[in-house]
C-alpha cells in the first residue's frame, strides 16, 4: 500500500522567483498603489495616483523651496545633551547616537539662510527621520537663532514643521522650548518681519501648540495630520464621537485654523508671491 504514495519522479521545481531588491517599491499609504521609490522622489514624494504627500527629507525641502545653491546652513553640528540621564527602553544618550547614525542628521531640524526667487529668507526645516521630529533643546535653540538672524538681516522666516511633538526624553527642558520659541517669535513680530509656518504630515503635539500655529500665515500641505492630542484621547475626554476628517488639514482649513492648503510642488511660487506682498519694498 505504501508504495502507492512513493514519489517516483523528481519533485516539480517551483517557478523561478524574480529577485526584487529590498526597498525599491513602496505602497501608498492612502490609495494602496505600488510606487517606484526613485520615481516617487522625482515627484517630490507625492503619489502619482492620489496625491498623497509622503515625508520629504529636509535636504529636499531646501532644493524645493530655495534657489539653486543659494543656501548656507547654520549650527549643523549642534547636538542634544542628556541632561536628565533619561532612560526608557534605551538610554537617551544612546538613542541620540543611534538616530545620528541612522539619519545622518545632528538633530530634528536644519536651519539655513538662503534665497527664494532671489528674496533672502531664513528657512528652518524639521526632519522626521531624527526621533520623529521631536522638539528638544536643540530644535528650540536652532529656531531661536534663526529668528535672531532674521531680525539681524531683516528677512522673513519660514519654518517647515514635521513633528510628533515634544521630546519626552528631555522632560521639562523640551516643554520650555514652546515658550522660548513663542517669545522669540514675538520679537520677530515686533521687528515687523513676516513668519510663514508650513505644516506637513504630521504636525502634532506641542509643535502645534506653539510655533507651528503662530505664523502670520499658516499654510499646510494637503492631507496633513495636524493636532495637539490624538483623536482617542480627545474622544475619551469629551465623551463624543469625532467628526469625519477630524485633524486633517482640510478640516482645519474649513474651521478657520489654517490660511491655505498648498500642494508641495506649488509651494515655492506661492511663497514667492506671498513674500512679495508681505515684505515692504526697498
Ligand atoms: Zn496614493
């Protein structure tokens, strides 16, 4: 009987697998379309099928918003210090080393002086690749220095936000950055210099509760998640269901929290136009 079940021939060979190198394709988080990574970067990280805006590295924002080779970076080597000796699953000091290696950045923001359609600007761009764009002492200090430079050089300030909120590993030192940057922005306002805040996906937590919402103009990229506390926390607090689209850029625009939504690829001409209106002529 057992002979009936004996395999006589060679086993069938499975179809030869085509090797696809890791990290070549990415699935769109919004429409599920499969996108070629290189092509996606060429499209400024915007899904060609549905327009979803993926994260864009800080370096790409400089290329997107500023004139070619027109910028100089400041404070590129400023790094965080583990003042509290904080440890969660990892020591904060080790976490800093890990993210510096992984992202090639010294912290979650990069600040430059540059030119946008030949108009001088101070531009600070947050980068989600470093600890989820969390705001600690370095981010606060670098923005404050950008504001000082803007006042010194009489130029407008643009901040591109992309952040999960304050950096809990720095405790109160991180929370103090909200007040520090907000106060510095008052000095910019007193100097009658414009501050344009650009909110990208996501801009949440204390970042929204401070500088990201303090722009003379608050502009968002389409579909960005913008909010202070997460929807689950709010739902529990108010004991009510939240309306559809809650905390999306589109919802916030409808309810007067944003001035406009601008597609990433239209951002430079839009900013150029706004700066011409906001900046007094010579
Ligand atoms: Zn898509």
